[in-house]
């Protein structure tokens, strides 16, 4: 539960709130949702997706902070380190595919394009540790020369050397990014010539595609599944890749405009129109282009969709994943509704306003750092919204327990030793994978074993320094090293986002407010269960029942581990096993607002060592947010075992310990440390909506478990998103955001496949017969002509029903006249509106229920009785289930000459 912080007197400077540290979201949405949103739900009484007017929590809007311009950069994307060379076969088609005007020759265009490219993706929580000159933030990435291969050995993934692509020029990228930092959009003539020369040697568009996750010279699994080309391999595929890269690069050069299909065709030769259509549709549907919050993008995305409406989707959770999915689904023509258990959006992204004694600041209590801006979709959002970025400066001084500075020579020596230990573990890991069929130990066990064997850092001060590095590693993974898998803890390193680690001035809550705008979010709706079957989903939350065609579950892994949400039927065993294997760790923060900045604004981080090995993660790192929060804000981090113990500690004691550390450091150099005017302590482990901070690969788990967690269940009825479903970018804000886009595309794919078959949607009850005839819970109008073909055999059976009333017709079980015996019910809809006549849906009910229905006046009342009282969902004839199939077979046999319908499982109620 979240509690509100209090402003404490100087002698009692503390106050605890349960906030979250990790990547996901924050802030409110307006009360009047646009037309793509699901209809209002009512309490348990109605069976369709009713929605009371969304509640909008009050916003704690903050004045934008005055920031240090020398450290701020405009938000840009930048390139990645490709995993392999661009082949000649890929380069060749450029000349005959692109028109002359499409060639990248302008240095301005080149700079623009490059800024939107990705670097080798960077790690999540080391995000925050962008700090020191000794690259302390990179502690998460231990083996940069290795990358997981697709080869699996009894559950273990073999490592192979990572070959850098020759097309990536890091020096050039640094120059371009620095040019942006210095706010100089137009390069000098010399630089202009240099960029133009390099542009002749590299394939910029391929580099941009690599930055967002596309392979160099092959198709992704998504592209193959979408059949973007008729034949895999060969010239058509090579041409498609060039066209896809060109469209992607062109939009990335100006993310504030909506790129149309005609724009994409402008620079491609007309004979390749088919490839352009295929590439454009794929990129649009999967959220690679035309996503975000620019006015032009929002205008098109929220424009009413022409044509048949798509399915209704219930999204559980208003974090970054849920918000991203909702916006993308709306742009694709779906109706959405978001259920959020909190009184605010954002989930584990939480920006809190702190104030007192004339000072005010915005504190990010959860996800706080953009971990690499090159190719980061949150970087795209910042560009679109005009948010500046503050680069986390590479200075991180360390202090001993008595407040003395750590000796530079010793610091360097211990860092070398630490890296050597990691190198030994890397070699051990390879040996284990080569010789043992399946084995895994904790990273902590392996590191300690090598430390003892090689007698590393046995001097007390050196040992404290080593423990600081280990605490840093625990922070990066939100896990004790004793719980972290030696084999796979860094499986995501090859995909880390490149570029600087940055803060958003004013906090990441600004993203959340913008993403939540105009979305139908219903707060205080704690989801208890998700029921799913062939005819849709039922979500029970806060005493209400919500019905839809599909559901997207975006709750944190910690919630799934606790079993807080009941799934009916139960989740597949494979998914339940993955949920248990993956770890969900803890990181806490102490945010302190002071009357003034006594530590100085020249650094963004500094560290503290302890002589107690068991408490190495307690307040081991401090972040200064003065330059971005609007006030003198200092945040202390608590990681590892200390993060767990911290949740049992009194807030007063916690703040007292932090102040003792600060006073030992600064009093020594003649600086008085004042009492804070307000303090907030996070308790993410006790938060019922998270039960932790972010995911990690525990002993016995692997990257495959992220993929399993991402799989849909119920034949495409329930989908899953969130950072713990993103194998490439787990434990990051951008990982959560990207997972939302991914699942929106998956929902579209499943919907399109389903629409090619027979009607699967159910009638969920309406207030009158007119609404029943046109209900969105039925199939799109152009598919209704198939209804008679589907039920052709049943038409003959129902030509002479045993009983009929209104639009209802019934066939009784010929084997029994008992009131509890089964009956086949058929209901016709829309006879006056459909050229083909009525659309028929079916259900299996008892003979007694048939008699009760026949006594009710009006078809609308009868349907409501079916849904509310009998719990019956009407389905297509091929979704009647085994009971329906058996009944039809008996009726056919009795009538001697008819064939029956199909079988499937009906929706659980």
C-alpha cells in the first residue's frame, strides 16, 4: 500500500512511503475517454464491458527545475554496435531500389540519422551507475566480448565471441552526440566534410535498423511470421531489408511527423511498391514507426477508425507496458480499458513532489534513469515532447567509513582485482557449459571461491572496496549475489542500449502524465481473477465484472509470484515454472530534501564504504538530483541484503544512519550537514502491487524464462507484458515500454487470424434489442455473411425446432424429457440489418432454463437472463464444446440425416 510522506521537524527528519524502484510508470489521465475506448462497465450485474467514468487522481505538478545547460542534451537516438558485418548482398540493392534523391549525402541528414541509431544496448540498473571515471556504472556488463548464441545445451546457452561490425564508428557517434550536447545542430565545414566522407563508407540506414533490434542481413522471427516476403532468402528478402531500413531511418530522422505510406513510396522505385507496402505495414503494426506523443502522431492515432471495429481488450495495469500497449492498440482500431489497482498510473515509475521551508523538488522513487539514449524509445518520447536530458556525469568519489576519501591508487588496484575475479568466473562458466550437461551455481559463490583461492583483497580497506563493487553488482540486478545465476545473470548484456545515461528534468512522471492522457484508466480496481476461454475473457476487479475479447496482463513478476491474481483455467505449467524460476529482487531509496545543496552541484554520484560485509549495500551510493529535480535533493540507495533489512527498519533510524554517514564525510572538510526538511523512504517489497523492484535471472533460471513468461495463453485470449517478459531489456523502463508495443502487435496478429475463421465473439448483453443487433461483441460486419455457411447443417435442424419464441429456437435432447436434460439454443440477431439475414449464436442450457426463458417477454430481457442468471455465453456453432457436439450428434441421429458442429471449450464463468 502507498502511504503519504509527512514533513518532519528538523530533529525528526524522516518519513516512510511505499514507493517503487524499477522500470515501469506514473501519473493520471483525463475523465473523458475518446471513441476508441470500451463502453462503461457497471457493477457485477452486467455482462458486457461496462465502464464507470474513469477516475483521475490529482496531479502533483511541479515547476520545471532550473538545470545546468552544460550537462543537458536534446533527446536523440544513437547507433548501436551491430553484431555482424553488413554483407555485400545487402548493400547491393540500394542503388536500384532507392531513387537518387533518397541517397544519404547531406551531412545534416547524416547527423540526424545517426542520432537515431542505437549502440550495443546497455544494462538497466547500471543505468543509474553511469557514474565514475572508472566506469562504475558498467559493473553489470562483465563480459563484453561474449554474446549468447542460439545454441542450447540441455538448457544452458553457449557463448560465442561477439564480432563488432565495421559499419559502426563510435568516434563519429561521440562527435555527433557531443555536437548535440553543445546545442550546435549545424556542423562546421570540416566536420561536414568528414561526416559526408564517412557516409560514403557506411550504410547508415542499416545501422539505424540494427539500433532498434533488427539483424544485419536477415529477417526477424516476427517478420518471418508475418510473411513479409514470399520466399525466404534470395533477392526479394535482401530488397525487403533495404526498403524496411530506409523507411525506419526516414521516420527516425523526424519522429514528430506521421509518416504515411505515400511518403515511404516517394524515394523507392515504383516496381518495389509491394515491398514498400509490406515493410510499412509491418513497421507500423509493430510500433517501430509512428509511435509516441508528438501532436501529429496523437492526432492520427486517436482518429476514429473507418471500417469494422476490432476486438475489446482489457489491460491489467497502468504501468509503462500497459500505457504503451493501450495507445498502440487504440491506433490499430481496438477498444481498450485499463484496470489499475493504485490511485495513480505509473506502477514502478513514481515521481513524488517533495517540499518544505521554501524548497521543492521532484523525486523519482522508482525508475529514474534512461539507460542509454541511442535507440531508446523513451528517448524518442523525450524528443517528441521537447524534454531536455541531463547526462549523468562520470565522476563518483568513494569514501571510507570514517569519511576519508579512498586512495586513488588503491581504488584502481581493487578495481583491477574485481575485474580479474569476474574474468575467472567467465572462464569457469564456459568450462561448465562445455563439460557439464546442466549445472548452475550462484555468482556470489563463484566469486568468493576465486577470491579465496587467489587471496584477492585481504587487506581490510581493499576488502571494503571490493565489497562496494559487489554491492554495486547487487544493485544492478536487484538481487543478492548468492541468488544470482552464474550462467545467465548477464544474458541481456549484448542488447544493452548505447549512449549516455540520462535523467529527465522534472522526473519520469512527466512521461507518465503524457502517456496516460485521454486513456480510460479505472483506478482502485484491484484485479482478483482473469477467466478466459474460447469466447473471451472475464476480469473481476473491485467488486465489478469486466468482459472483453482479450486481456493483457502487465502486472509485475512479484505479483505473479504471489498468486495475487487467480487465472481460470490455471496458467500452463511451463509458465508457472518460469514465474517461479525467475527472480524478483529489491532496491530501496531514501529521498532527502535539504534546505540547501551542501554537497555541491559538480557531481551526480558519490559512494560510501562499510566495514560490515553483511551491510555492504546500505546507503552505498548517493545520487544528487539538484540539477534536475528543481531543488536540493539527495537520494541514498539500499541494495542487496540491506534492502531486505531496510524494510524492517524504522524510518527515523534509517534517516539517522544516513545523516551519520553524510556528517562523517562532510564535517571532515568543514561542511555542516543540515537536517532534511522532508524525507521519503521506499518500501517496494511491502508494496502489494509490486512485491519487489525488478526481475533478475536466479540460479536455475535462464533467458528462456523471459520468453516463456511473454507467451500468451488460452489460444490468444490472455497476453503478458512488462519488463519481466522482455528477454533483451529486462529490469528497464524501456524494456517495459517495448513489451507493451510487442503485445499490441501480437494481439493484432491473433485478431486478424481469428477474423479469417468463423465468429468467435460472444454477445455480452446490452440494454435493448437494437444494441443486441449491432453489438461490437459480435463479429465485424463483413464477416457475418459466413454465419449461414458456418451453421448450414444446423439450419436444417432448426428448420423444425422443438420450441421457438421471439428470436430464440430450441432443440431438446431426444434421449430424455427430464427438466435437467440438455437443450441446444439458437438466437438470431440483426435480421433487419444484415443482407444475409440473421446472425446465429448458440448455447447449451437445461430444459428447465428453456421454459424459464420462454416465460420472459422481449429478446433483450431473455439475453440478460441468459448472461446474468444462467451464466451462459452465446458462441458460434463451432465453439459449443464437447457437450454441444455430443448433443448435436444425438439430435442428428434421431433425425437420421444431419451432420453436427464442432467442439471447443466454452468460457469459464
